[in-house]
C-alpha cells in the first residue's frame, strides 16, 4: 500500500532564505508520481510541482524544486528565496500509475516565513 | 485559466439531514474525485469517478455517501444522513489523464461542512 511520510510538523525560515520540506514515500508500484500542494490559511489546495518516477531530472517550477532521490524514496521540496506569502501548509502526495489515480497525502508541514 | 468550482463554500447542517455538495470540474477532464480534510488533519481520498461510474472508493465512503454526475457538467457528493464526524472540508478535484502520464489533479476551493 502506498504511504507518504512528512516528519516535520512545522518549519521556520527567514524571508529570502531557502528551505527544504521533507517527504518520504513507500510504494510497490514501479510507476508513480509525486506531487506537492500548498494550502494557505484560506483553505484551497494549490498544485506546486510534479515528479514522475521515471523522470531523469529533478523537477523545477520557478522557486520550487524537487530533490528526488529514488533509491531513498524521498521527494523533498526546496523553496528558494522564501517570501512571506509562502507561509502555509505544504502537503506531499503520491499517485500510483496503476488504478484510478487517487492521491495519497502526507500529514503536511506548516511553514512560517518571518521578515 | 480553467478551474474547478465548488458550491457552497460553507454549509451548516443539522445532524441527520441530507446534504449535497456540488462541483463543476474542468470541462475536458475525465477523472473526478472527492477528498475530505478534517480540521487540522491530512487530506483523505473518498472516491474517484470515471466514465459515469465509481472507479475506486475508500473505506470512509460508506453507504451514507453517493456521487453523481447528473448532467455532464456537475459532479455531486451526497451525504444521506449527516453525523457530527462528517464535519470537514470537502474538496472536489479533476484530472485530464488516467493511468500513466503526468496529470496533476486540480482542486476546487473546498466546501466547509459543519454538522451541528
């Protein structure tokens, strides 16, 4: 069964610094996708970045990059040059490519960016 | 930019009442989902829907829950007899592509359901 683990309930970072949010996963499916979503205090879920299990390169989307280490089954999110608006909950999620594409989420990490 | 739309944004209902949560997925998407997030907890999968039928459901999705795509655009979640523990944020999501291939799920803004 697929499982996502986020071990950091909360993280603090100063504005303009970089921060890494940890995510490890477990699956027996050789083909899967890893996602990060941001949930601000308003509650919506905002897609940030995707990494496919067969992608050769780490995904990047603007200030977001994904440090994908397949052998370690980790998919850490790196946010560079943090901004105050980055303060939110961040969820790592996985989708196995067999079946009907449900996402399994981790418990989330609350990031607080200070001035 | 196309988006998933959910209504209402907030619903308060009495225990035992039926509620219907509504969603309009992105128009060219084929896969539809409902997720639930109890306050302060992680997002949990409820059900996926493809080709006008349920493709997968979790153990949370018991006989009190049902989904429907009544008119080709709306996608609804019905809870027949609400319980206090059904209080949560309910998210609708849709995605374009099925098995294999990149396709992120786009989430709606959520409906906060409060059962009193």
